[in-house]
C-alpha cells in the first residue's frame, strides 16, 4: 500500500502541488509561468512505516514555501508551529535551491546570491554555523553557513550537509560519523 494522495495549494504563488509518490510529485502552475523545485521527504519509524512528511518548494522568484512537521524549527518560519498547509519560509531570502534532511529535522538552502543558509535542528553542527549544539537545540530562522564562500549546490543529509562552492570545491559540516 502506497502513501496517501497529497494535494497542497499555494495560492499566493499560484501553485497546486499533488501526487502519490513522495519522490515524484508534480507541480501544476495556475496562471502560467511558475517554475518550482520541490522535494518531499517522508520520515519513517524503526519499522519503516512513514510517520511524518516535510516539503519545501521554491518559486522562480526565489520565495520558499514549506509544510510538514516543525518541532525543531525546520520549516524556517520563525516558530515551531506545525505546517499543515504551505507557509512562506525564510522571509526576506530568495533561494535558488533548498535541500531537506530526511531524518535530521533541518534544511539548508542556497540563495540567489550564492550564499548558504541552514535552519532547524542544530545538534552536532548540522547548520554549519560553527556551533556544535547538544540534542534538542534548534534555530527557527536561517543562519549563514560559516566562511565567506559562494555556493552553487547543497545537500542536507541525516546528520550532515555538503555543498559545492563556486569553482567546484566541496565542503561538509555536521556529524562526521
């Protein structure tokens, strides 16, 4: 038995997001011309049963939208209120990409200016801001990744993140296990 059908509307961006397979959701622009990058990540318990889902979407204008669990501020909305419907995330930032951790309750993004930011569960240095926080500490809004680098890509793993700097060098932060 597969996951339930998912439909989410983002009226402010003129979008409807829908699908059954969390790895292959489709995005339908309403009013035309809106391109969207979307990733939906299920969270599973020890038996592999899906328990929670978080999603991020980025419009062509760089505005980010999110929904799903928010216990650690991983939606980047400045609070820990659950996102049962799409909400603006990381107000004031324009992103070209956002990557969601599938188990670490955090996210990272690359702004249109090439800067990397992360938010959510700060445990073990996952946010790349130089703080190796204990379990349960979280950041509810984007914090810049340490260093004065420009990035072209980022990927948030379970307990770490890696990014490709302009020029091709790779950098990682978080747990080194």
